[in-house]
C-alpha cells in the first residue's frame, strides 16, 4: 500500500509541478525515481516531525502541494499542534501519508501503534481522513488527492493486503462504498477491516443471512447519508475498525444514528478497547485477541439478529 | 550588547497607539509588543516588499510573526501601511473583530501566518523559503521569534533545517529582551551563548540594538549576511520598552483591564525621554 502511495506521488509530480515530496528519514524504496527526476522537489529531511509539518505548511502557503510520508504515529501524535494549527487552521493542501496505520507495527510495541490516529485527526476542523482498504484503492485516493481542498491524512496499512476493491465501484473521497448488499445486517468497516467484513459476510451467507458491507474509506467528512440509508434497510448494524473504540468509525456511526433518531437499531462496535495493546506478535494476532476477525464479527452479527 | 537607543517621536506615537489599543481591546501582551516595535517598523518601512492594496501579491516578501502574542506592534504597522483602517485597532479582540489577541492570516489582511502557539513560525518560514527557491523567485522570507520562544525544540529543529538547506533567502530576527512570561530568562532558561548557538546551526549572525532604528535599517539592508547561509539578527531589546513602569516587569507581560489613571500615568512617563 505504501508502495502504491509513493509511486503515485511520482505520477502526480509528473502531472503537476506543484507536487513536492517530503520524507522524514525513511527508506529510499519506491522513491528513487522521484528523487532522480525531480531533485528540486524532493526533500529527505531529518527526524523532526514538528518542523516538517510547519515546513510543509510554508511550502503549501507558497503554492506547493506537499506529500509527506513517515510513520503514522510520528505524523499524528508527535506534531499534533503543528497539524492542527499550521495545516488545518490554515486549510492547506498538505497530504500526510501515515505508514503503519493501526497495528501494522505490532512487533515493535505500543510506541509504534497508531490505534488512535483516526480519532485525533478526525477531531480537527478542516481535516480529511481516509483509510483505504488495499493498494488499488490507495492509488485511487492518491489520484484524487491532487485537487482535494485542504489537509488530508491517509492511513497506510500493511503491504500485500488482499485486493478487494475494484474500479467498477468507482471511488470518491467522502463517499462510502457498498461492497456488497444484503437485507439482514449492515457491516460498516474502514481500512483493511473491510476485508474482514467481506469474509464475515461470506460466513453469514452460509447461515442464510445476507449482509451489506459498507466500506467507509473516508472517516471525515463522514458519509452520514449512506450510513443512514443502509442502516435503515438492516435489522442490525455492526462496525469494525483496527482502531480504538474511542472516537473512530464506530463512534462516528453511533453519532450518526443517534443524531438522526435511529439509535434504536441493534448495534455493536468492534475495535480496540481503551487500553494499550501490549501483546506484540503480529497484526493478525493482536486483531485476533481483540476479536477483529471475520469469525467474531459474524458471530456477533448472529447474536444481534437472534435477540 | 547593551540596549541604549532612545525612543524617537514616531516610536512614542506607536506606543500611544499600543496603549490605546490595550484599553480598547481590554487586554493585550504589552511587553512583547513594546519590545519589537522598532523591529517591525523598520521591516515595514525599509525592508519588506509588500503591497497593502494586494496583500496576497505572489511576489511579496513573507513576514512570519512567530511570537504571535506581540501582535499589537504588528497591527500598528499594518494599519499604518494601509492594510486595514486604523479605527479597527481599537476593537481588537472584540466579538466580530478582524484583529485577534494573536494574529490570524485568514482574518487580518497582511498577516502571513496564524501564530500564537510559540515555536511554529520558523518552520513555516523554512517552507516558504524553500518554495521560493524551487520557483527561482527573488522574494524573501523574514521570521520574528522571541527569546523565550527559543526554548521550544521546534525552533532548533527549524534552525537545523534552515542551516542544512543554506537558505540565504531566509532571515530570522530574534527579539532578545532576555525576559519571558515569568521573569528574566536567566532564571528560567538561559540561552547564552546565544549567538554561538545560531552560528553552530549554520547561520550568519549579527547583533544589534533592537530599538536603534537607523542601525536596524542599515543592518537589515545588509541581509543576507552571507550569500550561502540563512541570516539571523539578534536584536537586543527591552521588554516593555518605553515606559518605566512596563520595562522588565512581568506584570506587564499580559495586561487586562488597564485603569484610566494607570493609562494617564503611563502617558506621562512617555513624555519624559526614555
Ligand atoms: C507553545 C506555547 N507555550 C506557551 C505559551 C504561553 N506564552 C505566551 S508568551 C510566553 C512567553 C514568551 O516569551 P518570549 O518569546 O521571550 O516573548 P516576550 O513576551 O518575552 O517578548 C509564553 C510562555 C504559548 N503561547 N505557546
């Protein structure tokens, strides 16, 4: 997914002279071509995230469209004030590419897990937050990012994820995508949990239950209209995210339902509880421990439907 | 370096305005504004290439007022140059005003960046200077920071980066009044050897009496001090400069609800030469 993102930045740079790339001491991989072709628009900077956010703000104030890539935690937590003031208050077109969103860096421990990135980015006015589900979708996000107004945070998941998105369904930042439609239950997902939700829908179908899987790649602005439309057709709503339950996708769906007076629908959120996940191991193991699996999602859906 | 220069009559006019704004607005960071008044004046009089009729003119020089709390001085000069009507000065901070307790670029014509959280402006300035370089433009970037502000690590992150990129189109002005919010910097976080710090980060350094208008002008006209380095001008100033009561007085860092008799006494102080 990171590869798709970085190669896309190079494509965009060829198209538009405003595009600049800024990295913070990251690997050369997938950047060599950009660096060779546009050395004056390529910046490999030090490990000072506060500074590079401000620097990108200055570049954007002066007509550039900076794409900034480093580790998601460093890009969100370390420089939160710079993101809020320098980028969002000024409404500048800076694109933050956060590597290792969620628990991708599971073996590296809690310092490296971006489990609250969506919540804290979503809390800032003018910010746009996108979590693509696979590398193909990452490419679509990137191509649209060029002309997107204001700052954009793009959560990069681990590499080599199964491709579940397709061009046929189209892609627009801010518009949730129904990946399949059913009449019994609505599964709302974002990022790579869309793969999990699709697998859960398969499991449910074995029990004769049909599920809608609504892939909410854009967490902000939130597509309340589609969430409400598909929720209205379902007997139960479940959300699943690789993120804390505090302020992420599940919160946004709950807010949407309550605000619209639709809070009565049976509803369950899957995500990380309000703890530091300390287990190490792999992303899959951590997600498994906290029930972010297709089996658990399908089981929870059946429980809700049988109530 | 000592600060010895006297305040001239225009400097006194500016200070009267700052006091009036303080009363009109109900509050303000007086000490910080009085400290930078001459720096800001010389920038707008003699250095910055700006166009008050077209604040967004793409070829303008960028001035990032990083120590945002000192904005009363900035507003005085912006109004004087015609970026907005002078009568707006007296309503700053009020509901619906375009002038806030900290400068905001999306509200106030002529303000380049929204500042107030210390330690942001120099990084923004580095980005502006890099953009000018990419585009091969000759507009320049100036950033005004405080000495207390220079406690922030982000200032030194930006300094590292400016040095690395050899941004000769970037000039940093430090308001070195050796005072911050609580009191004297030496009691809080001494910065000495300050000039050496900047030098070691790759800057060409000069020092000046920050209230000495002719010397400030002459020195700033000589920027860049080195054709291959960013410049820093360390301006030795007095926090609260111009009134005996406010100089080096932490009570006047931020002041609200100034009483009429206090105002009168201050205006009197201004009459006696300082
Ligand atoms: C990040 C941040 N921390 C704290 C403050 C509160 N604050 C405002 S001004 C100030 C002192 C600044 O000192 P200096 O830069 O020397 O400016 P001076 O007022 O002395 O001119 C402080 C601590 C702030 N605005 N931003």
